[in-house]
C-alpha cells in the first residue's frame, strides 16, 4: 500500500482568490531543517512507496534553492521508499530554473484555472490568468506536464458551457472542484455551490465527455467511472484516506491532509519527534477521524455506492460548532447528494450499455451503436 505526504512549505499565497479558505498571510516559510527532520521521521516510518506533493498556500514561495536542496534530500535519503513527486501551484513564480528542476525529477504540476480570462479573473483576481499562463508556458517549454483544476462557484456554474468550451478549444484537460462553504469567512456560502448543483454539473460533464470522447480528458469523470467499475474509490475523496495521507505544515506539524493544516484540533504530531504510526494513532485528531469512519460505516450502510464512495471527504463533513467556534465533523461529506446523483447516472447508464451491447442486431452487426459509452470511459481509464 502506498502512502502520501503533502509538504506545505508556506501557507501564504501571492494571489487573493475570492473563495479561498486556506491562506495565512503571516505564514513562515518551511526551513530546510524541517525537511531533514522529515527524512529522519520517514526513514523507518513505513516500508511502502511514498508520493510527496508540494502544496500550499503557494509552494513556489519557497524558491529555487529550497527545491534544489529538498528534492535530492528526499529522493536519495528515502530511495528505499521509491519516492514520487507532484506539486500544486498557481505557477506565478515559475521560472526556467525551477521548471528544469521539476523536469529533472519528473514532477507533474497541478494548477488552477477557472475558465477564460473574464471568468477566471472575476473570481481569482485581475491579472491572475495572464500570470498563470506565463508560468504554464515556461513549464511546458521544459517538457513538464501541467494539468488544471477549475473551481466552479455560485458565479461560474451559470457559465459551465463557456468554461467547458474554453478547456476543449485550448486542448486543456479538465479537473473540477466545487467551491466549498468557506468555514473561515463571515459569509461562508457566498461562493459555494449546493450538492444538487454539483451533481447536475457532473452529469452535464459526463454528457459532454461522451459527446467529445478523445478530444478532452475530464479527470473527475474518469475517476468516478473507474471507481464504479473496480468497485473501490481510486482518488482520496472516495477512499479511506485516514492513515495513508499526511500533511506537514511549515513548522513540521503533522496533519491528516493539507486541508487541515493550521487547525490545532487536527494536529497529530511533529516531524521533529519522529512519531511512529502507533504514536500518531494515539492523537485525538486521529481518533476523531476514525470515529468519522465508523460513522460512515453506520450512516452509509444502506447506500448502494458505499464501496466506491466511502462517505466522501472528511474535510467536507466539517461545520462550525456555534458554541465552541471549532470546526467539528457533523456527518458524512456534505456533497453526498451530488455523489448519489452521479453514481446513479453512471451505474444506470453502464447497465443499459451492457444490455444493449449484448443484443446482436438483426442485420448481423454485433453492436447496436458505435457512440461512446460509459464502458469506454471505464475501460479507457484502466
Ligand atoms: S481529507 Fe479529503 S482531500 Fe484530504 S486526503 Fe482525505 S479525502 Fe482527500
Ligand atoms: S453517496 Fe452519500 S450515503 Fe452513499 S456512501 Fe457516499 S456519502 Fe455515503
């Protein structure tokens, strides 16, 4: 079993996206000493392949020298874990030295773009699109693979056709993300979309994917279809992430995922103490998340999709407790209704495809139709 460590060199970010909930403008930068401690921590922590994802805030704030020292340290000192790397960045601070380094270590980049400049900059700030595209060109010149995540908000969801067309016309693969209620803002629902809207969006994109098969990749649809086919989640949202995913904040604090970094009640330990799995599992944060998994087993027991949904993401299950002002998990992922909509659509259509493909036509042709089907997506992503 592989495990995943997200490294958060800074919680700060030079951008100012309207719906972002994860930035701390006063954040320190991670010192190299924390990476050295991380290496000592992981040397005997687990004997399985590891993926490191640099995340933030904005991880490129750490600068070239940080990556020039960090990457060989992790790659060489932890070579027995066969480390792979990835980074999630807005690309503004990309330069040719960094791009070359990422190319040398075969590091794929995930970035964010919410659609054409007018839509993107409306929700991410003036000039965002141009700065990201400049970084994108630099990375591409060095042969680094870049894919984009598009966040759909209460504003942009009304423009979904235009956004899809933008990704299609520009040969960009699409991964989407629903804007969540910002738990740290005064108007938490301003940008968020409802589970029903998210479900409709996924079904819309499924239709578009089938209509444009071979012209674009929509990662979420690939993952959802593959999950249904193999009967288990293939990305963290639909699998049990607890215990296999960790995030290390700028000060070495260990959390269950980048989404929890900075939330005191979800701090599990610190890399400086080199905690074992057993020690981490004794932390109140770990216990809280295991309680959530037990709650999923109970609340989702009768759901047809539990095997490849697993209650969704624990972070999406958080709400603010009005009495304590703390964020507490209050059920399964709040996007449950969206997951039910898309899983129903995929399973119904897959069953229909299966039935119609096994009925030979009178004229001797073996299959009724050559139109792309759910089975094509399921088999394509295997
Ligand atoms: S908390 Fe959510 S985003 Fe983080 S690893 Fe788990 S499922 Fe993925
Ligand atoms: S779709 Fe909803 S009820 Fe079903 S497993 Fe997922 S979160 Fe649970």
